[in-house]
């Protein structure tokens, strides 16, 4: 990180000695790039030092008076997540590397810092015995269902307005306007999360495959300003029960960032008495998942922060499920120290130990988790360290499986990221589409799996087309496409009949995309299952292919492009290109269709989203009545802020 310019740093540092409304508002106005974001952290840290109550009340009042969101959204989101962010700010310097990560990951104003060099300690050397490479005997594949991001809204109300001012609609909110402009249908809407009826239809459909499944997380809906621990516990229990009742075989799950309260709340400490402990999540899921995994794995869920390892009955395949939320940029606990942990909660150590055990036992392995390690939501440090483990054990890893992005995607791992070729491609991460209609047509994947190698021979996506006239009567689930059929024929020579869809295959597909715009456009459409499809120009396409070739986050070509919207940019679903969001006159939700994925899609509209919209709101002359809003805000802040908040000594 380059040093702050003297002119930018001077005013906020001076203002920090006596924090007043004008100083705080000016710091927000000036927050348009990395230097000014660091400068903004000075008064925010001083505000946090005044206590959680002052910090939260100040931000809630600012959000409500400036009408950044509806009053209940402002209050709920900031009251839930504000104390966690305040804790992080109290524990770090505004000008060191952790602050840069905070400005990049939460506010979108800094570029991703260079990876902190660290060598992951591995538990043992490569097995000395020369076991024969596992080869396919061309037996008939068996099928495994992969589903993710169900986001079930148990308060979804058919007939409620699907075009509302809330981040999530299709509910009877107390301030709802009647009659509704766009009544929600019985089985879901593109601006809303999954109703119970859609979930029941989905479970009925996947039960017909009569095979075991993997679920890569996110049960709870995205109305994060309303979610509390009681609701999350109930939602998890009810969904687990529904899975057990509907399906005829085991489900191997992973924990998602929404499967806690507050959302993304996975502290680094293990004290179950701590106010923000997530231990209740691990205790609950360990108990609930035990009949699918086994007693040992259930104990691991409880004691290893939601991670576990188990062997699928009747196979030589070991499933290792890891909690990737400890590498997620929106987990504010990851910013609470200027010397962050290389391996929060020992997730990497657990993974390496289990892979070593699998290698010794001669197992093949699937790794499952919620957040893909190469996506822009992943901290580059932990993604790099995870990749070190993949480099060592890729020979026994038959596949990696994730969700979180809500899109049908893949990421390739390479032995040499400076030369990304088919020869250096060593593993692939499969990313499942979501059930929630917010990101496209509801969908799930079915893999054809080789019974000897456990390699993926085909990946078939099934959807319920919301444009079908019968959708709101009874969703019709049908095969959308087969990856083998769509992409295998594009290669020269075409994919051999018994060849798997491995990393080398997918790299060859990316080379086709580079030359064949029609093929790439088809991928673009497949990603959202034919709904919410966006155009992708040459630059977008280049970045999309770079993302495909990046199972390591530092190589995904993501570049932060700060704008006057305080970094509140949402990603084009293909290339994750930066598309500024107009916070003053936003496109109506009924027209947006929730196209972009961004933090609002994966995190829900939490405190980060609220703060990202603040500077542009304050400085925009086009906001009706802004001057009166500002005067009202200043008067409120004078009542809230202590007369004098001293700057800390370690700036």
C-alpha cells in the first residue's frame, strides 16, 4: 500500500481528536479511493472507540435520515452487524494492511493487497508406496445431485408485492403499499427468495434420482436485517428434516455464510459463551447431520467449526466438507487484528490432515464447501494457502464442489499459474447454480460419476423455467443442458467417449471460448439458466475467461474500480466486470431482475451495502431535499456523538 498523501491524511487525523458531525460527513464525502478510505477509517475508529451503542446509533441515524434504505432495513442491518465491524475497527490501525483489506473487501475502494507469504505445514510426505494410478474400467456411471443456495423464505406470501423498496420482496411488510404493483406468484418471483412451495417441488424432483447428494450451503433467506438466531436455528432444523423426509439417500452438506446470525458471523474465538459465538451452528448441524455422515464426522462438525470428513457408504470416496466462511471478505471478524491468522480456526490444517489420511488409505476425495476459493469474495491469503494443499494432493482429489456465486460456473487450478495451459491444469472446482429465483431460473446439477475414479463424466443442469406459462401452477423441471454434449463436441478432436470432464478438458473449453463467440455466449446464457442474461463485451469476456482459469483468488483478474458510488459496484455475472450502481435513482427492482451478483446477492444487503451507498448520497445534488436531510442529520449527530472522542495512540 502506498503512503497516504499529506493533504488527504491531514484533515481526518485532525478531526479525529474531536469528532464532530461535519468531520464525519466530510470523511464520507471524500471516500472515493484507497487513500481516502484509509482516512475515513480514522473517524470510524474513533466512533467505534466511543462504544458499540454510539457507533450503531450514528450509522442507523445516518442511513435512515438520508434514506439509504427503508428505516427498518437500516436499523436491522446495522444493529446486527455494526458491533462486529466496530470491534474490528477498535483492534486495527487505519493505515496497515488489515485496513487495506477492509477497504477492499467491504468498501470496494482498494486493490487487493499482495498475498502474505506463508508455507502451509503439511502433515506428512507423499506416500512412499507406489500405488497404481486408479483407472476407469468404463463401468456405467452413477449419479450424484449437487444443489446449493436454496435461500428459503418462510415468510414468502403469494400475492404480496414483488416490486417493493426492500432488498427482498414478496412479503407482507408492515409498510407495504396496496394494491401490489406486481403480485407474487405461488412458486416464486425473480426479485424474491425461494418460497416453501418451490422448495417442496425441487425436493420432490431430486428424490427421483434416488442417489446421494451434496449440498453446498445457504439455507436462510437474504432478508438479513430481520434474521436472528432463533429463525436460523428453526430454518436449519426444518430444512434438514425436509431433506431427510424427501430424499432416499444421504446428503453431505456444507455450511454457508447465511447459515448464522448475524449473517456472516463466524468469530475466530471458540468461547461458546461469547455474545457473537457461532458454536450453536456447529452444535446444531453436527447433531442434525449425524445420520448422513457418522458419529465421528458429527463430532468433527462440532469441534472443527463445521468441517468434517466421511466416506460415502459402499465406495472408496472420502467427502471432506470445509467451512470456507473463515476466508470470506464479508466476515468482519477476519479484520480484527493487524497480524491476522494464516489459518483461522485451523480449517486448512484439518483439510491437510484428512487428505494425508486419505492418501495413506488409498481413498479418492471430493472437497465440498460454500465459497469457491478463486472468487473475488475469497481472501487471497487463504486462497493461496488452500491452493498449496491442492498442489500437494491433487492426485487423489477427484473434484471440488462449491456454491455461493448463485451461478453455473467452474474454476481451474494449475500447477503453474504463470503458464496456464492444458498441460498445467491439475484440478477443477465445480460451482453449482442456485435454487433461489433471485439469480436465474431455479436449478440443480446432476453429475455422472465414474465408479472407479469418481471423476465427473458429465454434468447435467435441470431447471424450472419461470417463463413457462405453467410455472405458477406447477413448476416443470427439465434437463437444460449436458456439459459433455454442449462442450465436448466443440473440441478438436472431440472429447473421447470415456474421457472425464477434468481440468484439462475445461481448459480446452476456455480456449474454445477465446475464439468462438457463439460458444461463449452460450456459456453466458447457461450461467443464469436463460434468465437475467446480460450482454458481455470483449473486456468482460476476457475477465470471465480469466476467472475460469483461477481457482486461486489472486489470479482471477479482479480489479477494483472505485467510483463516486463509494465502490458500490456489482459484478456482471459472467466476467465480474465492474458496473456502477446508481444509488440515487436506481433501476426499479422489477426491471433489474437482480441481474448482478455482487455483495447484495451473496451477502444480502447488510451493513457493507449500506455504507457503500453513503458518500454518493451525501454529495449528489440530484437527491430531492438533500439540504434539509443534511441539516437534520447534523442535528441528530450532535445529540449522539460525545463532545470529545480522542484518537487512539497507535495510528
